[in-house]
C-alpha cells in the first residue's frame, strides 16, 4: 500500500533518516521512471539498471532538491541525463546503434516471437510497438507529455531546452509516432491477407 | 509558417492564442478538411493519452533500497548528523567554560590589600598587539564580517522561502 503523504512530506521524512519514506517515494514513481528509461534503453534489463541508478542518484542529492519545481520534474531530469549518459557509453561499447532502423530491427526481433495472432494484438499494442521504434528523444518527449502528464514548461526543465523547442519536438514526435503506427497497422493487414 | 496539423495540435493542447483558437473554431465548423483532420488528431490524442506505463520487476523497490543501504548513501544526508550529539558536545564545552570562569572569579581576592606582582622572564618577549591591529587589517576583518553576515542572511532567507513553499 502506498503512502498518502505528498512527495515533499516523504522527502522531509527521508531527510530525517526515515528510509521507509524513500521506499514509498520509489514505489510511487518507479513505473514512470522505468517506462521513461525503457524509452531510451529499449530493453528491460538496461531500463532497470538506469531506473535504479536514477533513484540512487536522487537519494544522494535529495538534500540539494530546491523544491522550486515538482519532485517528479526533478527526478525525470535525472532519468534523462542518466539515460543519455548510458546511451553514450553503450555507443562506445558497441557499434553505432543510433540509426533509427536498428531500433526497428531490435524491436522486431525481440517481440515477434511472443505474438501469435493479430486477434490478440490490441491497438494499444501497436501503439507501444510504434513508440519503441521511435528515436529515444521522440519517445521520451511523448512519454513525458502523455504518461508523465508534464506541461511543456516542465518538459523543458526536464530536458534542459526551451519550451518552444519542446513544442516543435513534440509536434514532430507525434507525427513520427503516427507514421509508425500507420505503417505497423498496414504491415499487419498485409500479413493477414 | 504553421501547417494545418501544427495549428490543430496547438489547438488540442491549448497552447494557441485566443485569436488563433477562435479562427480554428470557425475553420473546423466550416471547412470539411479541417474538421476531418481535427477529428483524426483528436482521436489520436485520446489514444496517446491511454498509453499504459510499463511495470518494473517486482523486487525493484527492494533492489533500490538494498543498493542505497550497501553504498551507505545516507551519509550525505543532513539527517545523518544527529543534532542531539551536537547539543551534548556544545553543552559540555559551555559547562566547562562556565565552571572555569566560576573557579577563576572565586579565587580572586577582592579585599584590595593583596599586592600582586607578576614577574615575567626577561627572555620572554610578548608581541605588541597594536602592531597587528593596523587599519587595513581592521578593514579586512570588517569586510569579512559583512560578507559572512550577508551569506548567513541569504541562507536564512532561502530556508524561510523553502519552509513557506512546504
């Protein structure tokens, strides 16, 4: 059962040494942090590592949290920087994976085996599939806007860019998501025929 | 220049101006192309809003808390400094200084008949404090005090504004 205390109250309690309060804070935000990490990492193991790292970093610098913005905005900015660092590191370790097509291949190879028929694929499945095929930045901006319920200003703080740039990026990300969704649905219809 | 889609997304998000909103209202009502596009984007927007969050592994919270415990990450927190310990230490010093002062005061003869003469060794040369307390030194000391005062005042104001926000 999750705590009814606000984020700020839980932070205050954590700062007085109550680790259980921080566990409540983790439980409250873990789903979104994990989802956001998954948008960058593209696989659950790496996403878990990024998300875990974020909560540890947030704990370490909790006393530095200024409370001028929401805790979630501050936490998501940690997720963004941690994920970007992770991606950069991964790019060095492996061959370039920044090509958009690679993401599509990765997604197709990992998900095709567990799908038996078009009947059990809901439209939300296709949407999730399409979002995983987007570039990390696009996927993150869509996730922050729709799932994190962040305003354009809050997203601009999280990503460290101007609100107007966020608006433009969001527009482009939505367009790309729409294209991917349409492409996937068409592809599926062709397969059925 | 904004495309139809861009204008409609701004309209759906509520980020366009009042004038633009009114203009788009009219276009949606009168222009079939606009209306269809609006309905398409609105449906898409609703679909995007229904996207579900992914679930992390069951032991996620436990793993995070274990990692925190393992790293002794609680050290940087201000919570790790027990205020009671600081109070006990400062209390000890205050009591010690007070006792010393009482002892010194009680050992002083107040009768006025005592003839106290202190003889210092000839080789001992005490520094003349007046030499060190020159004008630049005093000004520097004063400047440092002012800066320190402003810094503490700023910290106090910050704490006050934070507690107000809470």
